[in-house]
C-alpha cells in the first residue's frame, strides 16, 4: 500500500508541476491555401470594399497569378428584369501607389446585342469596344470605329466589380513590390 501511495503522490506532483510550466508555444502554420480561381476582392461602384482584401489582390498580381474581373448589372425594362454579367481577363494591369489596381480589357468587336441570346453576333457597324477598370469602381469604356480607329463614344461609368485570382498549388500569400 505504501508503494501505491508513493506512486500516486508522484503522479499528482508531476501533474501539478507540469501545469505550472506553460507549454512552449509551437509555431502556427496557416492551413494550405486552396488552389484554383477564387474571388479575392469585391467592391461597389464607388470602390467601397464589399468582400475580400486588397492586399490579397495585390499580392496575387505581384506573384504573377492570373486575374479575371467580373461585373454586371440588372435593370427593369417594362415587365422584364434584364441581367447581364461579364468576366474578362485583363490585357494589362497596374498597381498604383501600392493600394489600387487598374486593368485594361482587350478590345473586341461590339456585339449586335449583349442581352439577347439570339443576337450573339458581331455588330455590322464595325465598332470596337475597350475598357479600363479600377478598384475604385471606375469603368471607362470607349468605342472606336474599326476601319478608321476614330473614337466614336467615350462612355465613363461606375460598376460593382469582383476581382478573381487563380491560385496555383504552391501559392504564396505575399510578395515584394515589383520595383524592389
């Protein structure tokens, strides 16, 4: 019985002493980043953050990840609610002052209609559409005559936009500015 008491008291003593010494914290490793296309930054038409992180968008651009921008609208026309959504890959991207992003969309021929599925064909007028978008919500579309290159319409707007990044399997969460 005496041996049992010694063992029991020893166990209790070890438990008390070990509880007095805080465990050395182990480094926390973030869970692995999911790969593939992810929405990383969404803003309203005035550039106000709705979801995500500008830092994530900028880090992804600096790391060379592919970018897509989504935007759209919905409008009531008579008894019908019209909706349209676009997604485009930018031709050219800039990080401005380390805090904002602008992107130029590749020019393309105007369509006969952007909302009627049966009219998804190039317009006969021969105009080209191109746009610069920013994380401030600005959306400066311009329409050019395809044959002369003359500006036909300057069409500044504001839009809610969602910025997507395609993360590779070995994605990094940050990087240095490209000027360093």
